[in-house]
């Protein structure tokens, strides 16, 4: 037998001693063997025998020894850390040294240390709440010495304060609904409606779904300014003559940042009708510039848009005439402003296709370097 100093009696002084005690000795020896092998429960405790576990029915309370505050400690040295990874965080979890199946209520601090950085802590509950005023702490801080990755929504953490942001936030691919906490090291505060910043450095694009609003106070008078989202298109119309009469002007895209531009500006037409979604709820400012040489005082030049389906329907940008024989001069037509929004008379213009047109009277006007500039400002 092992684990204690008890040995079964196998020697007697004489035959009479053997006859008197052999039965008791056998029973005692069997009892001790059964206890060591875990065959006999001791109250609520059913002893185990490796690798079979010891089973305790009921509660267990571990207290300190009188006057010794560093006693009453439960240490678990068994189990194995397993071979889990970030892709398989629960692999070998049933082999960890402490298995708590019905939750844990801990009133002191929790410290997890490991020199093995290849494993992960895994949290699968629906919510993780870091604060409870009833427990004595008015607020709870979250300190991260590393990266934060999120692939879903970040909800409301408005009552938290991030006091340290040591490394960059590398991936915040979810939607930030409300980030009203303060990132102190960067002097930035966020809320659902407002973003205020002392210093804000951005090295990539910021995408707005609505026009940003600027509010400030000038001499005690508050004012609100809207930063309109804008597209700019410049069409090159240099390859056109200045012959008398009306003529459609050919053009090429010199520059544009508008989506779907190849479909909007094709075949020397400006096609609003098939691309209305790109222009509705916006303001369009149109101007035209060209280098021209007038040879007669009666010469005049008009630039307009003409309806492809109805040539009598015309939008005049402007008419210009200058003194003859001054040599080439750059003249500008417009700008004209159109409001493409329900309730405004201009709105029906985006239901049509248009050509760019010259109307020259009095004689030939030599032209070059013609450019049509269109600035679109979003009203959303």
C-alpha cells in the first residue's frame, strides 16, 4: 500500500494471537485499501484514484488559517495548454487546468500571464460589460497595448474613456455607431452627431454619406456652412472651326472625377436622361471659354446647349462680341447655374440629352482652345 504509513499485519507472536485478531486485521486492511482506491465515500466526498476524479457533492469553502493571510489558496497544476490557434481557439479547451462549466463570480482582480504568445483568450458571450457602479467603481477604463481588430459593429461605448492608445487601430471595418469616448493622446472627441478635433491628421480617404456642415461664430453671430460634395468635368472642344451659322461642337473629356463619365459624355452628347441618378439633387454650374479672333464689329458668338430630340429647345449659356482686329482673345460664356431638384424648373433638363452648340453671326470667327467646365455640387 502507498501514500501512508499503514501496512497490513502479516506476522503474529503466536498462534493464539493469530486466532484472536486475524479477522479484525483483514477487515481493517480491506477498509484502508478501499479508502485509498476511492471505493468508499467520505460524507459528500467520493475519493478518486488517478486518473479517475474525486467527486464532491455540495459546496466547498476554503478559508485562511488564523492570522495567515497568504493561506487558503487553491492551486491547480494539472491540465495542458493544448495547441489552439486564433483560427481554432477552442481546440484542446477541455484539457485546460481549470474547468468551470456554469460561470464564475470573481470579486478580485483577474490576471492572465503567459510566455506563450501563440495562444488566445476566447470570449463567446453575447455581451461583455465593463462597468457596474454598484460595485464601487464609477467608471471602467480599457487600456490596450496593441492592435484592435473589429469585423462587425462597434456599438455604444459612450461611458468609457480610452486613456492609452499605444499602437494604431489597424482594422475597424465595422460601422461606428457611437464613439463618444475621448482618445486623449490624439485630442479627439467623438459623438453620434459631432466630431471635434484639435489636431486631425488623415493619410487616406474619408468617405461622407452626407455633406459635412461647418458651424462657427463671427462677431457674436452664429453661422452654418455646408461643404458641398463636388465633381468637376472639363471637356476639350479645341478642334472646332468658327464658321458662320450654327454648328454642334465636338469634344473630348480632358478631366473628370464624376462616376460613369464615359456614358454621360459620349458621341459629342451630354446624356443626362440615361444617367439621372448622377445629377439629381445637385446644383450644376456650367461655363465655356474659348480663344477667338473677331474680324468684324458685327460678329457675335453664342454658346448654347441644344436638345437632341428637339433642336428648337435651347439653353443659352451666353453671347459675346468684341472689337474687331484685336487679335486672339479668350472670352468666357456663363457661368449658368441649374438646380436639379424636385420643385425647381431646371429639373426637367436632366430628362434630356444635349449637344454643345456654336451660333456665329457676321462672319468667320477663328477659334481655338475651347473648354466646357461643369461643376456639380451635391445637395444631399
